C-alpha cells in the first residue's frame, strides 16, 4: 500500500467530513487507507462518520488520549510506504497528495514533508516552515525578536522567514497539521512521543528525523487549515498544554545544557504563558462589558457561488440562520475566475461560499492564495450534506 492517512477527531465531525470529502478527490488513483481516531467525542462523531464514510477506518476511543497516542493507534495498524498525519480542520486540494508522494519518491533522503498551509482568507501560515527551537531560537521567539526581524537568519530562524513560499525548500520542523512521513523512517525513529498530549509532538518528531540523518522538506502545494476548530484557545487548559509541551521538548532535547542557560528559557516560557492567559481573561472582560467584538463573532455577509439547483436550499440555510446572503450567477467567467471579478458587499466581513460540485477545492484555494484580502474568507457548500462549512462554523 502506498499511503495511510491518519486524522484525529475531537468533537468536530462536520469539519472531519469535509476533510474526508476533499481526501476522496485527492486520493483517486492512489492505493491508500484512511483512519479516523476519535478521542471520545460527545457530538456523535463516530456514528456520523461511519455512516457517511464506510470505507474509512473509524476507531472509537473510550477516553481522550491526546494527539500523539491517538495517532499511534492508527500508525501501529498501517503497513503503507508513506504516512500522512492530517488535522481534522483541513481541506486538501485535489493534486496535493499526488504531488507530495511524487516528491517523496524522487527524494529518498526525505524523511518528512510539509505543505503550504493557508488560513481561510488565503494568507500563508508561518508554521508551514519552521526551524528547530533550540534555546536561543526559542528565546528569540519568546521575546518577540523573531517577529521583529522575520527574515534574519538568526533572529527569525523559528519561522525561517527568508525562504521563498513558491519553491520547495529544506526546513527543520514540519507542522503536525499536515505531516507526510516515510514509513521506513518512522519505523527507525519510533512513533510519536506520548509524553506530549497535544502540541510539540510534531517538533519532536521532526527533530528525531534530522538526528537520524533524514531531510525535512517544504513543498508549495496548498492545503487549507482553519486552525483551531478542534481546540478551545480561550481556556486555561489550552495555555497550560501548549506551554507545557514546549517545556517537555526543552527538557527532552536540551536538558543537558547548563543550568544557567536553562533559566532564561524556562522563565521566558512561563512569562509568555502568563501573558497569554492574562490577555485571554482581559479579552473576556472587554467582551462582557461590550467594548470589543472578536473578529470570529462579527456578522458576515455570505456570498454564494452555487449551482442553480442548489440555490433554493442555500436560501433556506441563510434564512434559517438569519444571515445576510447574496447569490451570483455561475456563468463561464465566474467559473473561471471565482469571486475575483464580482462586486462584493463593502464595509463588512465577507465569506465566499463555493459549491464543491462546481469548483474544485484546489481552484478555490488557488484563488484565495493568489488574491488575499483580509476581510474575505472562503467557505464551501456541500450538496451531499446540504451544509455550509466556514471558519466561523456550520450553517445547515
């Protein structure tokens, strides 16, 4: 078998379903198996996914095992040449997996491969290319010097900001949101470290590949990552788990370094965690007092690019959810250029809803990736489920 795809789900069944739909297109002609490991979701994910995707191996865990342990369950059962770890809140373009496999076949020293991830507005995600967070690199990241000098080879090493986005490049750390691995390399270095509950395991895995002499690569094929649909980032638990993962990695790989060098790094991590948590609490207070409305809670204007047959259902969805909706005829020009030439509502955040029966995922992602506008984001209408899925949530 050529490929095993592993997705870990926790209470985001509709995003997983969209991810699996995009995978069905991307895996055509590829000998592959797909595994979804459900971390004891409370939203009926297991029954929903088994009914809709009978060809997918859905594993129901009795407890929330975390990201690393859940992935390892599927990895122990696979026998493929390659493995793809994929977040549930991603959408892959139709050509992305085939291109990644061709690249890995042509580069036998490549142990791992990451892709050009983008957010819902089409902006490139910095975590698509990262450097190892050695003590100094981590310190520059924690203190803001990395953000201040993103293209500097020393201060900006964490995000490797000097690398071109449109060329394949060797990197050091691959994001766990879309991480392709050579199975033989994974067998040699071992599975994901289960000391990491969530976050940090991708850095650890990337580092272990490099230590064994493998190369890690970035390939500029686009994958949408809604980023964060499976985590509650305004909670103390998120802050604790995220920064605890950084400490686990530091202790594991740099614990031999001098006590005096470790003190500023650990101090920076704890200070950063405190600032992040304090900022979350302040945001909650401002919101409760009516001083601030986060972007994700602003009302959107939805612009539908859907087939004529789908319009009545989409009009119902908009009416039932009380959202402002605009519909555009999908003539040959719109089918070729998407929303780029349309007169869109002004003065509001706009979500362009692409009908996935008319537009390929790759087409929509290419448009957003080459036509970035911070007030416009992408969504998809799936006629098979009669749902609209966006960064902001689900309309049905």
